[in-house]
C-alpha cells in the first residue's frame, strides 16, 4: 500500500484562508489600493507571444539585484515567499534537525518545517510580543539547521532590534538564518547590509504587500551566492510566470506609488490605534500593514459580525498569546471612515 512520509500524514490540513470575496477583505494583508497604474498599463500590452513563451527568470533577477544593490548571483526569484520557504527549508532541513522560530508568527513556518521532518522549536514571544532574543539563543543546538524570523512579524506587527538579529545570526554559523522581510516597506529597516559579512544570512522579500501584486505570486530570496547556487540546482527554471516578470520592472520603477501607499498605511494604523484607545481596546504598535487588536473573548463573534457588515477580518485568537485578538489589515484611505464606523457598531453589538 502506498504511504506518504510520516511527516506529511501528521500534518493538520491547511487550506486557503479566504473566507469570502463578497465585501472588503481586511483579513489577508493585501494592498487595498491595488497595484501601480504602470503595472496595469504593462499588462494591457501583453500579447500571445508573451503568454505562449516560457519566462526568463534571470531578467527579473537582474532587475531585483540592481534595485537592492546586490549581485544577481545573490538573488533567486520565487513564486511568492511560500516557495522561498520551501526551497530554503528543503535545502537545509533534514529528518531530526531543528527549526527555530518565535511564536506566534507566520503559519507556514511550522507547516513547511514539519513537512520536511524537522523538529519544531517554538520559542514564545516576550511581553507585548517582544522578540525573545535571549531565549532563542539559549535554544540553539548542534541540531539547529534553520532559524526563521519574520521582521516585522505576522500577526503581531512587532519588530526585532537589528542587534538581536545579528546576535542570532552570529550564534548559529552552521544554520541558515532567514529574515523574512515581507513587510519591510512599512517598517524601513533591513538586514541586507549584513549579507557580505555573514555567510548564513538570507533575506526574503515579497511583492504581495506594498506593491499590490499578490495575485501574481512574486517573491525574492537574497543570500550568499554559493548558498543560493545550491537552491538554483533544483529550483524549476520556469517557477516565476511570464506575466509577473513582465510587470516587475514597472512595479519597481513606480516607487511614488509604493511611497503613497505606505503613507496611507502608516496614517491608517494611527487611526485604528486612536479608535482602540477611544473604545477601550488594546492594540499593539505595528510596523506592518495591519494591526492586532484585542476585542475580548468573543473574537470569533466580532469577526463574524464584521463580516455581516461586509468586512472580513482575521480571527487570530488561536495563535499563542493572541487570545481574544483579531488582525485587521489597514484599508485604503477612502475606505477608512466606513471601517472605523463598522468597528464601533460591531463593538456595541457583541460587547455586553
């Protein structure tokens, strides 16, 4: 009888988190302003040959390398950060090795780690979801093969100090340390400048958030050339689709669009935080395009009531330390008034 590996059969099923597209989706941390008009204009120029031919990923990697001021040999374009995780984890994890991450964090870290047979070392976040640097350092062992840190973190929006990230990289020279900078644009701090000095450091970026290209699935892994080369050996040469590659140059070129959206997000975070203060709710300072809000024990009821008002938010109460919390993507500026009013009315409905 055909049987999959035990590490696969032990996984809990994980399906698309999309509950509905009927309404305003503030549950997936997408760009609510959409993508750059320049990207849309480029899409309209695509013809039959563009679609019928296999894509040339190397062209996109040179664009990214130039944009990030690194060598193209340091860049691997991927089908979103999900593929980045698959490639890096499958390269360095093996049965019985250890994957270290702070908890709560991005749900795909433990899923991919378990799938590749690693032992999951979950290190609880500190007070107010602070990055647990000392505790992570204490858990590093000869079996540690990968350490992954989302910075800013999802679902909390919190960040780790650069000094703590460096201490982690230096404490585990035999492990791949991935800094997932998916929300970098809303924060502004990066570890890219440390790549030349640390041969075990990797940076992940995505175009799903600030650039509004989530539907095109485009990510990038940046790291030491000799390590990136190992992943090129088994990464499909056509993993990134031609449409995504065709749009990449225009997306990178329109930094005015990105800056405008980031400004909207930062202003929107403050508006949500002020509403929370007004309504007596706890929320955490966020450096991403979402805010984690504690609405009480009825987080599920709160999310359901918001959905009845046509607004989807994420019930995060199942995450460690997030009991009674929901995660709310910051809407575009023209949507903010309606979202704030919906939160007010929903609180009146669900709170006694």
